[in-house]
C-alpha cells in the first residue's frame, strides 16, 4: 500500500484544454472539435471525456474509456465528413496498406462521392470470420452494429487525409486480424490506418488494376468482397449521367448518310 505521495511539480495544462474544461456551457461534441482543431491529441481528448471534464456541467460524468475512444473518433469523423462531401473527387484509384501488431489495414480510394465500408476479417484456425458495415449517399446515419467502434477508428484517418488534400472519394477498407494479435483496443486500427494513409499510395488509372492489386495484398477471397461490397457494386454497375451525355454527343456527331 502507498504510504505517501507528493507532487514534484505543478502539472502543465495546455491553454485550449483549460478553456474548454472551464466552459460548463459548451456541448461535449463542440468541446471535442475545439480541442482537436487546437492540435490536442485524440488520446488527451479521450482522457478528458472519460473522467467527465467535457460537456454541460449537469451532464458531466465518468465514461468507460472504450466508449470515450469511439465517441471522439465518431464526433471528429462526422465534422470532417461534412467538409469532405463538399470537395471535388480524386481523379485516380489509390491503394494504401500497413501492417503492425498482427493487424493489416488496406484502404482502396476510388474517384466518386463519399462512401465508406469496412470488412473486418479475422484469420482463425477454423477459417475466416468477417464483419461488415457501410455508409452510402442518401442513407440515414446508423450505428455500425457489426464492426462497432473499429468502424469509426478506421474512418477517421481516411477523412483526415481527404480533408488535408481537399478531396472526396469512395472508400473500401479491409482490416485483417491475424493469430498472435494483442487486444490493444480499437484505437490500434486508427493508428495503423493512419500510418497507411501517411505512406505514399499505389496509384492506378483503371479500377480493374486497382482491384487486382488489392486482392494480391489482402488474404480475403476476391469473389467474397466483390459479392458483398456495396461500394464496388455502385461503381461497377451504376450508370452515370456522363455516360448518357457521351452517347448523345456521339449520336449527334455521326455524319448523315
């Protein structure tokens, strides 16, 4: 048992943290964004939320760390998503990948409107176990019941990169977990995905080339992804307005006989 404790020095509190914690009339979601915009790390924000120092005074209370991590990732992601949806599309296919702690995160960015889907793949002795969630244009926001907090953790780094580059894209993320992994929590997905997004991507002009490289990198049957992916179905089957415009131009540009 500890007999005695003494503070060696006064703790240093960043000014943005002091201002936000002192404001008992500031909503928790707004507090999170103020801290994030001021350069305060997600880990610091999570701790503040977890020990009940953010939000309206009457609603402040202790929150389990796991919930705090997901809440912070989700709130920041929502704000960045609103910005990204106003940006122009990327103009080529980009593939990012990173492996750490027996986890691999691979993200394929496609030119198109903001969409996001996650395949969480567990490699086990008995075979693959796969969880899936997605968000597409026009759909109501809902909790990713299958992937859970990992969904928001993986979405945030992608939105951060698109926000920095002032671009918009459709995104497929395949997160693979191999035997030997350590239960570090969903934040590991955020940091592994962040490392993937910081590395220079492989770039492709055609979707067939991008998918070929994607399926070479991941240990998931390509047919399974093609069958279940709603983002790929949209891009491979959806006809665009430009298709009709091109056909109309060709039709009227043919010389009359």
